């Protein structure tokens, strides 16, 4: 009996292998983006030594949270969130004149690269802060110290955390990891005064 071998098309399995490999690589990269802020303290973000900070500049207002390695600029307006943190309602307070000095920043914002995801998620580790931890604020060329005295959660609709206050205080907040429609984690701190800079 005569049998004829038919040619098999080998291109189709190789296309599937390439497609599967591409999907696997994309999945690994997406996982790297999502995990970047979690692993940042081990590879990029380290606790900050306050004594080693450069002198504050009048053109560079910053919030520094030594325990979780945060050192970012803040400014008024929603666009400031993309550069660091937003100073909410500047008329309600600042370190020099008191009142409720309110700062908000992203908890998690996925970006095209792991490094940019870390940079755009400055308050990712806000939940690691404890009562008694210190926060430093550079404001108009002066450096101020705060001490955390309360940490609590609120619903997204509870805007009273931004209300004016006769007491000098700092209110930091960020969304829960579930996103903007979930609750907020709030860190309240009392003003300790100006930080003495020896150099």
C-alpha cells in the first residue's frame, strides 16, 4: 500500500508559543508594576536621616516622613498630586501661622514603569506609621517638626478632616488601596515647632 506523507504546517504552533510567551511576559511585567511599591523599601526607599537633609529652600516646599522614606514636594492644586502631594485648602493652615495644614497624596498609582509607579505612590506605606512618629515639613525656607498623635480611617465623604482649626496641626490623608471610592486613612500630627538646623 502506498502512503503519502502530508506536510504539516509548523508555523501555527510557533505562533501560539510566541503569543503565550508574550502574554506570560506581559503578566510578569504587570505583576512587577503592582508589586513595585511593596518592595520599594527593600530596594529603593530607605528611612531618612533628618540630620543629613539639605537646608530647606524657599522655592522647594517639601513633606518628609523619615520612617517610610518619603521626601516629596507639595503644592496647591490637583496637578500637584502628579509631582508629589497636594496642599489642600491653603487658607486653612500652614506650619508658620497654624491652623489645619492638610496634605493629600496618592496611595497607589500604576504607571508605565516600576520606578514611576513607586514615585507616583508616595503614601503607599502610610499604614506603617505609628503614634509618636515624626514628620518634617519644609515651608518657605523653614523646617518644621510634627509628631503623630492620631491615626484613623474615614469614609470618602467625611470631608470634615479638612475643616479649619484653631489648633496648629498637620492632617495627612490618602485613599485606601481599593481606590478613590473607598475610605481614607488619616494621620493627624501636632506641631512641635521649628527644627534647628546647625549647618
